[in-house]
């Protein structure tokens, strides 16, 4: 069996076991982007509280966030943890959007994926995973997001023998799967679900829906 076929089989098995994950939660592109920045080093439950605060205060708007003092933003997102640092990072993104794209996320659509990724990575506090999450979940670009769960899954299933860098792991998926936004979105979400429930630091293989993959 080829690697491409094996990955496809794994995807189909996980989808049948867990169903569609409906990632990334958010009513607007801005909300999704804010969520990707706030979720760094915290749980999604805490991010939800922070976003609820922003909504309750009517702050979830590019122009409003641009004018908002950093200290007030930090207080609003306090539940997400590291709130002073995350306030600075959110403001950095908003400033670029305001200055270079007329405060409109839709104006980002004019850039190709390579240009967009380069732009995001130049913003203070946005690294590979956050940039790719913004590209995939908010801007509908076919890029595969890599995180600690992805690496654990690959290691446990002996799928990958590369150097372990973010770029190498991302290339592994993107070279063996069709370039499809839905597929990359759903596959990553399914891997997260798998690792939270079965492919843990101490794996629970006996009940895992992918037990047959290991047997093969």
C-alpha cells in the first residue's frame, strides 16, 4: 500500500469513527483569526471565554480593535492566559491589516498563499502553526497545519521518517494528499480528536479505531 493510500484510508476511518469536527469554530473570519492567536498555550475553553468577552463588549471589529488601548484589550482577553503578550500579538496583526489592507480581511484574498504566509510570519508572535491555522481556517487556503498531536500520530503509526521539522512534516502530508482545503482542515481536526482520546502520550491502542492500521 502506498503512503497516499494509507493516509486516505486513515482519514476515512477517522471520519467514520468521529464524524465531521466542524473546525474552526467562529462566526466570522476575524473571530477565527483572533481564536488562532489566543489559543497559543491555552485550552479552547479559555479562548471561548475571552472571545465571549470581546463579543459582549462589542470589540470584535477590526477598526474597534485598532483604536482600542492595548491594556483594555489585555483585560478583555484575560481568560486566555498570557493576556498582555497576546494583546500585543493581536494588535500587531490588526495594525498590519489596518495599515496595509484598509482594515479589511477580505483584501487579503488578493494575495497568493505564499505571499500571505510570508506576510503573516513577519508579524510579531505569529509562527508556523498560527500562520497556517489562519490560512487554512480563516482564509480557506490548502495548507496542512502541524502541531504536537500531528507529530505524535506520525510517530506512533510509523508513517514518517523525516527530520521532524515543521516544514518537513507539513510537506509529508501535502505531497501525499490532494491539495484540498476541506481535506486538510478535517484531517488535522480528526488527528487532534484521535490523540486526545486514544493516541495519547501513553497510547490506548486496544480501543483505537486505527488499530487495524497498526496491525497492517
